[in-house]
C-alpha cells in the first residue's frame, strides 16, 4: 500500500479513537453527576447548584423537581447543597484529568489503555 495512504489511515484511526475516548469520558462524567436523595434523582448542574445556593438560606423547606419532574421536599437544603457541590467538584476534577490524559497520548494503544 502507498505510504501516504497508510499515513492517512493512521491519522483517521487516531482521530476516531480520540473522539471515541472523549465521548466515553463525557458519558462517564454524566453518569457520575447523578445524585439520589429521598427516592429522587437529580442531575447535578451549575444551574441546580446556583438555584439551591440562593434558596438554601430561606426559612422554609426547599421543594425541587427532580430529573423525572417529580416534586421532592429537601428538608436540609444546606446539607443537600454541600453534597451536590462535593460530587460535582470531584467528578469535574476527574473528568478534567481524564481529558488531559487523553490529549497527551499520541498513540492509539496508549489512549485505549486509559
């Protein structure tokens, strides 16, 4: 096979593998930012964190709609806020580390081993 064609296949395979590894890292991140409380499921987003932080100091219980649009009573909003921030922070740091590691690899075999 022509050397240029082989090089083109190598680059195409590398790009496909890079894209796939990034997609897998993103899927793992999205799975890890799910938080369960009182039978409810929440996807932790910056918007959720912001809303809860504004509402956490109110003198009444916090009612939120979970990811399935069911209302949930959060009896301790400050603890809920601390918990979701901790999960989001840890998961974001792990995601950044994984993406940084993927970017630094120049060979397909090294990238797949992550």
